[in-house]
């Protein structure tokens, strides 16, 4: 069973909602999860180039960059938009993405975040998971090796991170009490875990391109997952008594990233 169910000590769980600032209707759904009594979401990652940012949801795949296009050309298509999830992956495989340009765009998004909030983000993650879903196994191994080495570096600079992460297999209709319990029960002696979620009301793709204001300004409008009922399924799951009772019974303490010790 998960360490939180042993009863000897609580396990810290950060339920982090991705894709904040994507649209007004998305944000209303996320806020409902944050404001519910005994809330089901404890933190939010936001898109700085969304239509509507405390944690930064770094975006390299949807909408337009915050940097001047001439400084991030390898990240863009001929119309000045990001390449999309699949386009980015394909170009990454063939070494067409310039990492120095990724750094430029990351700095631009951090600066935009700081301008809005007056502080740096409490944590970073990536939009559409491009940063953790490389298409080549060799690249995957390299990233994994670098992640292991990074833990020591992070610790030396007092950068905090959770010991465990769940959510990739718990998206949309796959987010059930049974699947959640299976994921959490696989951890032994775990101090803290991040549960990545995607709640919110579904967005609408307008037939008139000028009305496609939802999302990151991409001319194709919101992506399919944004328009899916899966997001509403997650929203109702996270605000359910069953989910909140599970956290209490299994001794999970809901925290924000800024609360990590």
C-alpha cells in the first residue's frame, strides 16, 4: 500500500492542475477545484501566452512565442506559430530544434511571469509534456540520466522537487478511484508525490476564426483534448467526496509546491 495508508505519518500530495490561463472557461473550472471546501486541487501551472499565470507551464508547442521570432526560428512554422506537439517531436528527433533558442523562450516566459506576479515561479513543468516524451529511446535514456544527475545539483542549490510523480496514466476517463489507488499504492515509504491533473470546462472551437479566442491564439483554435469532456470528468472527480475522503482515509496531506520542506 502507499505510505500514506499506513497511518504512521502523512504523505504530502500536490494535486497540480495544468494549463491555467488557457481560457476563461478553463480557469473557471480550475477555480472551482481550488475553492471547493476541502479542495481537490492545491496548485496550478499557467501558460504565459494563453488567452487569459503561481507555477509556470512552459509552452513550446501551441500558439506564438513571447520571444521575438527571429531569436527562436527553429521552434516556429512559416506563419510564426509553434510547431505543435507532433511537429516539435519530429523536428527534435532530427536535431532541428536549437536548444539555445529553447533557453531564450524559457527566459521570455519566466520574465513575463515575473512581470505579472512580481516573483519567480514556485515550480516549472511543460505544456503537452514534450519535455518528458522524447520520440527516440536514446534521447529518453539521455534525459533520464540527466534527471538522475540533476537531483544532486538541485539539492545543492536547495531546489525542491517531489520524490514521485503520477498523472500520465490518469488523464481523462482513466482518472478513477481504482486507477489512482493503484498508482499511489505502488510507492513505499514515499514522503511526497505530485499528481498532475487537467480539470476545467471544455473549450469551444468557433467556426469563425476571429472568434477562436480560447487557447494560445493558434489559428486552428483549441486542441482536441481542450475540447474534450475528459477535462470535465477530471473536474468532477477532483471535487467529489469520494476523492477527498480517500485522501483523508489514507492520510494524505494536500500541499502546494511552495510548502515543500
